[in-house]
């Protein structure tokens, strides 16, 4: 019985820590009209890359649930259902899909390289931006959604993609986080 509880904790702990990691990086913000630039997309992509699609998506869903019930985990300490429905809601929904895509591709790659990590992070960022701009266009129109929800994020996205690929590839090669996540196999 105690062994089962230990195994369950070893499976869940990295996922909970990953949700906290996302919440912490969400507080790194550069305020802009409509949507701030944040560190949460970096955190979402890195978590999914290291934990895989299943645990990566669960971590993102835990993060979104925490924010939805009122914990101040969204960018700039925001929370609540209104944030999920508001201007930045599409980016938040996009995190779930991006976590699946990035985690799935990370798991399926036979070998880990910086170039493959770069491609995966780029695709994940594209997913987030697609959902974000699409949702934002409902609120402010397509042209303004591009103006406020895409163009200001391109330079930051490139930096986060490269940084995410470098950190993710480094940690994955050393099995730093994935070893913690796979303790249940020992």
C-alpha cells in the first residue's frame, strides 16, 4: 500500500511542479495593449517537451483550473473565468493544444537534437499564436488581432523558441526532469 502511494506521488509530483512553474513564468510580463508578453508560453512548451503530451497537458490543465477558480496564476496575477473568455483566452486554450503537440512530438523523436527541439518549439508557438489570434479576432476584429496579438510577439517568440529548444534539449539529454517523471519505472 505504501509503495503504491509512493509511486503515485512520484508520478504526480513533476506534473504539479510543472503547473507551478508555468504559474511562476506567467508573472514575467511586459504589459502591452490587449495582451501582455509573458513567460508562460516558454514554460508551457518546456514542460510539454520534457514531460510528454500526457503529463504536459495535465500540468497546463491544472494551471488553467487554478486560474479559473480564482488563484492569481495568470499573467499579472489575474484569475477567473472571465480571463479565459477575454482577450487572452485563446492563448490560454492554445497552451493545451500546444502541450499536446509539443509533448507528442518530443516523445516520438528517436533522437533529441537542438534542431528538432527548435522545430517542435516553433510549431508549438505557432499553435499558441493561432488560437490566440483567432480568439482575439472575435473580440477586436482580425486586423487588430494581428496588430495586437501577433506582431508584437514575434521577436519575443523567437527568443523563447530558441531558449526553450536550448534548455529543453539540454535537460532532455541529461534526463533531468524526465528522470524525476519516470521514477515510477524503478
